[in-house]
């Protein structure tokens, strides 16, 4: 009999345990690192206070004690409440849509046509990656969570595994968010801090987005092809696909009138969300409201009884409870650092090595330093407000343009998302797709490394050309 016992280094602790271990380390750091703080001010034209460079000073130590360490978890859940409710309500909405059978039938018909056209699976992967990447240009990772079920279902229908389905939305949508030119939370906030026109310098960023999306599609398609040739190479071999996939042969799928109506509601709902996020400044709460309206409307159009619609929301929320706890614990890490007053200390000491570097090395170093700080500050706008007032002036003293500083900041504040345990959206996507988070991180490294390399090429180009606002 073959010995299948895993080695110690192959055993992965529960996601809760991994995140709480990081919370514990953050708590220990509050006892080790000196507490410190920058002065903050609200510049004209901005609504949030930003750090005033050169004002860092040590303050009285406020280490986080035993009870406060555990209290940070519910505080983290409260801080991440809008994300948690978005996950629960969107999951409930899609649970109702799935009850109607419309989503399975619609995707089944599409894949039947794809197979009939003899379009290679690799071409479909590239097409889906670019479509999700364009979605990521418009909306952030949290808003992409509801698309996981669709993405995984498509991947399984094409004969691939759960990881391919997760990667299409998490990596495809993620690269659009990371390298896209109109990222409101990261680029918009950083531009405001640096006094640049909002979303200026788009030409170079669109080129970086296109190359980054090509790299992402290549990584996903190479993995997918390898798994199709040899299923033993799958990162998720043996993991149940229950809840995804198709219940009948593709040739048997047809849409009745009610199901067609539900799909119209689905498309309309997603269109409203994208329009609201890109044109009306909507964020998580507004989008959660749209999912509530969309779920009820889809249920009524699909002929589902009112009580069953409510049950659908309840079941969806119940299924998302595990994800909500994960997001809350991840946010608790930031809560601990802030309560211990060492967040500014981390920023101060990590930014210090930039002084004295040549412009090319400094630009690349910014992407790395910001990536490390991003581990502690998962919010895009939060890290922009906290870090850009320090990084920006230092970068300009070293000979970088303000636009280059923002570009380097953008790379560091988004490219590492795929492998950071504090980014709750990707852990949530992984959980929905039934992919263990350590397996996702393993795949995420395949995305992160080449994206960093391609981004550094564009950062170097920015330095060499004195990258300006337009």
C-alpha cells in the first residue's frame, strides 16, 4: 500500500490559525517596536487627513495586551463590515439565481456554442482573462467576488479544474485592478496627495495593463494545458467540485422564458454596479443594496415564492459566514498595529532606506517597500494616505517625477495582492471556489513574480523618460 502520509512541511494549518498567528506576531511587535506617530493634516481638496512628512516622533508605548489582542478580531470584523455584508448579500443573491437554474442553463448554452465552434480552450482562457481584467480596471477585488461561481463553472465546463476557474477571476480581475490606469482607491488617492491630475499619465499605464494581462493569461493557460494533459499536476486534485459544474449534457440545455428573464436581471444588475462604481462613485454599501434588489427581482421573475427568496438569502449568508470571519481576522492585523501605535513606526523605518539611492534603484525599491507595508495596510486608499506623503517627496528628492513615484507606488500597493494573507477578498474568492488558501497562494506566486518583473520594466521606462502627467 502506498504511503500517503504528508511530511510536516506539506501540512497546512487552518486559514483561521494562519491569520491569527499573524495577529499574534503583530501583537508581539507592539511590545518590541517603539510606538511613534506622524502629524496629520487635511490638504485642500481632500477629505482625509494625510501624513505630514518629517514629523515622525516616538510616543509613549501602548502595547496590545492579551484581551485586546482577541478584541481586535471583532473590531476587525466591524471595520470590515461593509465588505462582509457585501459578501453575504451577493452570495445570497446568486443563491437565488442558481435556484432558478438560469445561470447553469445560460452558461451551458454558451459552452455548447463554444464547443461547437471548435474554439480552443486556450483561446477561451485568454478571452475570459481579458474580460475579467477589464472588469478589474473598473471595480476592486471585493466587487469581483460574486463572479467566482460563474468563473469556476465555465472552467469546469471546459474540462479544467477549480484553480483555473478561480484564477480567471482572481488573477484576471486582479491584474486589471493592479495595473489598470483608473484605479480610484490607489491611483486616484495617490494623485491627489501628489497634486497630480486624477488618472493622469494613462498611456504608459494602459500599455503596462495590456502586457500584464497577457502575462497573466499566459500563466493561467500554461497551467490549464498542463492539468488537462496530466490531471495529477492539478493543485486541487481530489477536491470536491460539488455546487459547481453541470447537472446534464450540454446538448440538453435550453432556456425557458422565466430563466431568460432572470439572466436579463443578472446582466442588468451587474451593469448597474459597474456603472455606479465607475460613474457615480458607488462603493460597497451601494453595491450591497443592488444585490438585495437584484436577488429579490430575480426570484420574482424566476417564479420563486417570496418565502423561498428569503430562504435563499439566508442560506447564502450562512454559507458566507466562514468567509466573513476570515475577512474580519485579516483586518484585525491592521487594528492591532494601529492600537499599538506602531503602524507609523513601520512606515517610517521602511521608507528610510530610500535615501541616497539612484533614481532607477529607488523606483524599484519603492515597489518592494510599499508591498511590505501593504501587508499591514490592506486598504488601497488607506495605504495611499499613509505612505504616499512620505514616499512621494523622498522620490522627488532622488530625481523621480511625481508621476513615476505614483506608478511605483501603484505597483507595490496592488501587485502583491495575490499572495498577501491580509487581503480578505482573495481569501474569500478562494473559499467560495473550494480552493484551499495555501493552494491559491502557491498559484499566486506564479502570477506575482512575472507581474513584478514586467512592472519593473515600465517603472524603469518611466524613470528614463521623466514620465509626466500626460
